[in-house]
């Protein structure tokens, strides 16, 4: 890559602000083109640092970017068109040529033009002529079309925006889209400002020295850098397109992963629901089997008791006493046992806490099924029995055998004689 050194190009620096700005911008442009730019130098903050340096340099100058950029663009055009077309252009600008100017050819005509450039009439005529010549292109630039879409280079686009349209909004948009080229033009014009002694050109054009501007050399250098910048911008555009494609792929992958994750969650929830249902069905089946087993067991025990009592000469008699049974939910079995011994039952199921006190009240005895009753029943049952002086018997077991044994013991100990009648 060809690095630009404006000191080697014969620039005699008049302004330290311009020299410092050009040095900073040159370092940025050269580093960008060589790929040596640090990561932090890509940031908007560093770009603003470059822009501020250029703004300070122009603020310290009597004239602005558009003034010298206009001259530069016209001089480039003068170098490329035919000599006859050049004379016609000078005629349109109403600049008279001396025989000496015409004898010196293109160089003499261009120097005559530079001596007249300070005239506001000449600069207005330039803007008018080029505005007419570039009419359709100007409209497309103003509409926001990019240089490649129009078929012009960045140099021409920036010249139209800065010098013909003088549109700061479009200039800012160009700056954001083509910052590297924008930086290059600023450093080129700042260097050119001192190289041709632009202040003197605009104020004392007669002092212009012959050969003070080697336009062909400037054009060649600019062309080389433009090509490099264009390749760099194309690389950046390709990189941005690749990044967008990768971002699109990443977005799609994230979407697919999220969908798979949601599907997996839904499937897991479905399996959980199935498992819960299976457990519920299994528990229901176990309870059903346990109930059937208990029924058969109780029926068998009832048959055994019937045989046993049929052989006894005398069986216990509750004489109609009210027996309160607290706990469980098998009232039928306890009822059969109590009624077999000529008693009456008041049953308090394990889920009917409100029935506890009314059922205990008026009972002759309370049988408390400890393994089939929640702890919340215990205090209430004990306090109620104590309050009314009712015996409280604890039954430690789920089956009816223990209940029957304790009930017989209660009857045989004379509960009938000591208890209250129904």
C-alpha cells in the first residue's frame, strides 16, 4: 500500500492546526488501508475524534472545505478534458486569456483560471454551470442514492453534496456511510490548502507562483488512494454482509433451539401428567385392593366372633349404652360390633371435625382410634371428655380386632352398671 507523506509532496505548512489534523487523519487512513487499525479506533468515539480534529483545522482557516474542494474538482476536470474544451470552459467563465496564456497551453490557462478564482462572480458561475450540467445526477444524490447506484465515484458525490447542494444533512449521511473516504478528502484538502497557499490565492491572486500546483501528481495520488479506499470499503461491505448472514443463521438457530426446547418442555410436562395419572390410578387400585382385603378380613373376623360367642354361655352386654367412635371411615364394621353387644354407636369420621363435640356429648364412652385420626382431633376429644366426665379409651391399631377387645374389656369391667343409660 502506498502511504501518503505530504511533507515529501512539497507541502510547506502554514497552519499548525492543519498540519496536526492532517497527521492524525493520515495515520488513521493509512492504518485503515493496511489493516493495522486498533479495535478501539473503529469506535464512533474515535471517528468523532478524527472529525473534531478536521473541524478545528477548518475553523482556524479563513476558508472552508467547500471553497478549496470546488477549486480542486474544477482543476481535476481541466486536466482531463481536451484543450479546446478547456478553452470553451474558460470562455463560459468569462475569463480572458492573454497570448502568453494560450502559448503556454493547458498550464497557462489553468494558472490564469486560478488567478481569477477569487472572484465571487467566477465561483457563482462555476456553481451555476455545473449545477446545470449535473442536474439529473444532483437530483439522484439529493434523493439519497449511493454513488455506485448513480454511476459516479465518491469524489464526485461528495463534491456535489458539499459544493453544489451545500447540504449538511446529506454530508453527515455521506460521512457515516463513507467515513474513510471522507477522512481522506479532508486531509487531502487541508494539505492542498497550504500547498497552494489558498489564503493568498483568494486574497492576492497576482502572487501565485508558476508551477505552485502539480495537479497531475495530486490527481494520481488521489486516484491511487481512491482505489484503495474503494477496495477497503468493498471488503467492509462484504464483511458486513457476511456478518448479517451469520446473524441471520444465528437467529434461525436460536429460534430452532427455542422451539426444540419448548417442545421438550411440553413433552416433559406431558410425561409428568401421564406419570401423575399413573400414580393416581395405581394408588386408587391399591386403595381398592386394601378395601377389598379389609372387607374380607372383617367378614372373616365377624364369622369367627360369631362362632366364638355362640359357644359362650354369656356374652358382654352394653345394655344400650352410646359408644362414640372417633376416627377412620369404616363405620359399618364398628357398628356391627357395637350392636352385637347391644350398644348404640355415634361415629365421627376422620374428616368431620365439626361433629366431634356434639357426638361426644351424651355418649357413655369414647373410643379414640389414634392411627386413623389427625392430631387436631386429640386435644378437642380429650378436653370434651374431661369436661363431661366421659371415659376416653385409646385404640392403637387400624383393624377392628383391637377395638373389639377393648370394647369387651370395657363391658366386662362393669361399664354397664357404671355408665349412663341412653
